[in-house]
C-alpha cells in the first residue's frame, strides 16, 4: 500500500523548485529579461571543451558494447584508481581505489551513506544552514535529522553540537563550501569538530561517521583552499559530485571516498554498496564514467562565478543589505531586513526578484541568491534591488 | 551505525557475478577462447547506429548547459510524451505522459515501486523463476518476498498464487519475457492473473499493484508478441529499460509507466517520485534522455539472439538435455540431469562451461545460459556440452 513518507516527498516541492516554477511562469508573462531569477543552482557556464571532445573521441575509439555496457557496481577500476590518485595528489587525502565508490551524483552518495550507515531510530546531525534534501535522505533511511544552529560567521556552534550528540548519533554531515551560504569550514572548525567527534566515539563506544558533502570543492575564490576533512577526523567519507565543477548536473556522476583510516573501512564500504544496490543503483552511467576519467582535475571556467560574486556582494552591500561574504560555491546568503524570510521573499517578487527564503535550509531570516546567472542580469537587477531596499527602509 | 541488511547486500555477490568473476580469472589462466562463458546477460550486439549518431548530433546542436543540465525529476516533458505516444501506438497501452517516470533503468524503477508502494511489514509476490534482485528491492523496502512456484511450461501456478495472496499483499511482480527462462506470459495467464487480483482487491478492500518488469519486451522470436499487461488489469505499472533493446545496459535509462486506469493514479505516481527522491535519484542521465527521445522504437540487431537461441536449443536438445523453449529474452533455461543445480554447475566448470545454477532464481534443478554471446562460441561449446552430457550419462 502507498508508503506515506514517499507520498509526502513526492508531493512536496522544495521551496527552490516552487520559486523556479513561479519564475518560469512569470517569464512567460512579462518576458524573461524582466525577471531576475536567482532561484536555482544550475551551472551557467558550459562544461570544459574536453568533456564533449572526450565524448566524441570515445564514440570513435570504443566498441559500443564496451562503451555502453555494464561496469562494476563501484565503477570502472581505472576510474576508481584515477580518482584516488587525484585525491592523493591534490589534497594529500588518505584514500585508495578500494575506498572509492563511483555513484550517480552526490545525492545518490548521501542517500547511500544514510541508508548504509544509519539504522532506523538513529540520528544524523547537520549544521544549519544545510541543503534541504539531507532531511529527506535521513528520514528516508528511518533516521531523525538533528540540526545544530550556526555560530558567528556561520561556522558551526560547537557548544550546540556537544549538546546535540547522543548515543544515537550515527552520522554527522558537513557541507563545505556550503549551500546556501558559500561559507567554507575553516581548519580551526574542522580541528574542533574532530576533537568533539573523537571524544563522542570514545564516550559512546561506537563509530560516528562524518560525511563531507563537497560538490563545490573547486568553486572557491581569493585563493581559499577548503581544508580536506579527512585530515581532521579518521571516520570520514568525502561525497563529491562533478555537477558543479564540470557543469554536468544532469549527468549524475560523482563518488564517495571512504578514508583509509576509517574504522572497519571494508565493512563501511560494503554497507554503502549494499545500500546503493537495494535502492536500485547498478552502476553510474558508463559513458560518463569514461568521460570523467579523461577530465579529472579540469573545471569549467569558474572565474565567471567569482566575477558574479563580486558584483553581487558589492552591489547589495552598497545598497545597505547585510550579506555573508561567500568564500565558495555560487550562492550569496543575505540577511532579510524583516524577520520573516518568506514575507521578504514575497516582497522581493513585487520587484521581480526571485530569492529563496532560508527556512527550508534550517535557519530563518535569510534569503539565498544563486549567482550562477548571466552577469548582465546581475547588473540589470541592481535597480530592482535598490527599490527593494527602499521598500524596507534601508 | 552499520545497517546490517545493507552490509549483507554489499557483501553478498550474486551467483551470476561470482560465476562471471570466476570466468574472468579462468580466461586469464587458459585463454578466453577456451572458456565458454554463458554467465552474464550483457548484450553482445552493438547499439543501433542511430544511438551514437544522436549523441554526435546533440553535441553539435545543443548548448552544453542544456545538454548536461538538470531535467525535471520525472524526465524531460518531451521524452515523457514521446514514450506515452509510442506505448499508445505500439501496444495500445492506456498511458499518458503524466504517468511516465523516466528512471535510471528497470532496477531503479522496481526499487521505487517497492519503496513507494509497499510499507514495512507488507508483502510482494514474485513467480519463480524470478530475477534475484527482486528480493533485495522488496526486503530493502522492509517488505517480505513471497514466491509462487511455476506450473506446467513455467507459466504461473494460479492455485498457488491464490494461496499466497494475503491481506498484506501490496505488490505482485511479473517479468515477461522472463529472466531466466525466456518464457512469455500468455494472454490466458494474464487474464487469470487479472481475475485473481481483482477478486483479492475486492476481498481485502485495498489496491494490489501489479508491476510488470519488461526489459526484454522487444526480444521475442517467432512472431511472439508479449501481451501488454495493462490490458488485463488496471492497477498495473510497466517497468521498462532500454538496456537490452538498445544495448545500453551501462547507461541506466528506462521508465515506469503507470496505467491511466490505476486507482489513485496521481497518488501512486507521487509515491514513486518520492521513493526515488529519498533514494537520491535526481533525474535520469540528461544526455541519454535526449538520445532515447531520438531512438524510441529502434532496436539493436536482435536477430543475432534468435540465431543463437536456435543454435543452442537445437544443439542441447540433440545432446539429450531438457530445455525450456525460450520465446524471448536471451536466456535458455535447462533442466539439470542431476538434482542439485549447484553441483551440476560445478560439474560443467570441469568442461569450462559457465552455467548459472537456478537456486537464486527461486527454483532448484535448472541452469541459466545467457546466449548473448558470439555465435562461434556457441558452436565451439558444443563439444564441451557433449562431454558434459556424457559425464551425466545422457
């Protein structure tokens, strides 16, 4: 009979998707050029030319039955090795090919972590603001999402974290650079996080897995280098997607990288594989696995996003808005001049500005602006933001 | 903490994969030409040329951010419409675009059916012999798989079905043409199945969903046309994959088609969408969605499989083996001349013949031969089968 959680998840649209749908309707009504749509985090720069060139080359050189054939569930051995070597070289990350599980994007990886490493009745902790789907994945596995409010600068509030950890805590999820805030977890924060989790493991006598969701790892500005979580805590898993760095969000390809130092690494890996299997995953798309192997280490032209960030942050700050300075990702998190983020998002609509209210990210009082948009739209939007500021008495 | 079912599913290899792994090792030892590997159902004929041609054309004409961008979760609207129109035209199937959910292959679709339409503690019924992953998907959703043994000709035993249905029955899964037997469900069988399920719905006062797993729908021989399940029962869902018909098993693309006549069609659809969402599915691969839209209705050169079937069936029957005549798919189901299928499979290995024992398909005493292999391998294997037959006293 209908599973009521599934029904609810299928019926509920995320606030992001709802606003984007409103945007599509509004563009049809008044012209796309008159709507300033900051709703969706869909990369606006093309994939690097090597992606399509690799596709063409593969079509020339590989046999059809190989190119489009099944791969092992965890991915092509050569790709798993290449990913591990890349992580070793760039991040000095303690991972090997045996710990790499190639999956259908970060969402599939996170869902496998929840389903494989958390039992019904257990808890996962996320730090607000967080990507709303975390709740669906955790509850989908029969767990409870426990949220920890942020401290100054939107780094985690560690006193609150210590309160939040219980004997039921199985997973802790971080997201750096962060969607929706663009904040990168500092080395100081990760050091403290590692200390607290090790102490909690000791206290409760079981592993607490730290899952670091990092689809924006390469989208960082001003020379910021996001510290690699695996250096701060051993029982950790990187969850990565090529969606943003290579502008391939629809192709659904990414990986999980289980730390070599993870307690019971092989069992953890098997549980992830089994969770993916029971969810109907067979292998990540085979053609795209081969493309990724040829394009590892490349990125789209990310300087476009930096330029957009600077324009938007400078412009909005000059208008009197209070914005979180984003070190990475392509989101700007702006404090609402009125207490209710939804009311502020509605107010912005009057000026044809589509800003996502922060409530679904686990934190009230902000809006998220996705600035993976044409630069000229940002320039043209400033008059509308000016009118919005004036309407709030800024 | 580690979820023990996930751990078990991640650790257990299917007997198919184990035999294939043995085959790879053995080929390395004695040369690929000396191993007769009938273990895996990986298409042996290339995708039709239109697949790669469509890929090339899309790379020429579509913008990168569109081509590789997110699509709606249920698939591109144009593809959903095209699939519905194709099903209307070819099968006169009562489906519309609103009932089509494009998914990452049949496995993803079946897993969504189990997770969306069956609550923990409920039951799903499958007819032996059945594809072993059904058990993983059903148990993964917290349900119990109830199996019904076959009657004459491997059609369902309907008396046994009537015994198996309880008030907990939420799903009934059929697979036509069948993996591992190649048997196509007859119109008479489907008529009887529909009658029984309607009576059970009446008796228990709730919907029982019939899910028809049909990745081999186009792989039929001798003019056999598999009757469309949607004509025999209203509360039914087709689960399809392009893996076999277009030789694209690694690309993970297929669809669910919910009957227009399904009780509460929109709720069922939402529950499927929510189940997929909670499992981390975002959309089926975007590039491949566009390829499929251009290649609907095409197939690989399936006559190769017919030729293989004829060779193998004729050859083995002449040697005295008792085989189920396959109307479709690319599997031959052969009765073992000794009671224990695993022992027979081990015996066959002595002759370098890799035959999958049937126990994991829910039925003892048979082996499955995947004949999606080079024709010359079948020809050369006959001497080995002859020796195997002799060793069994045939």
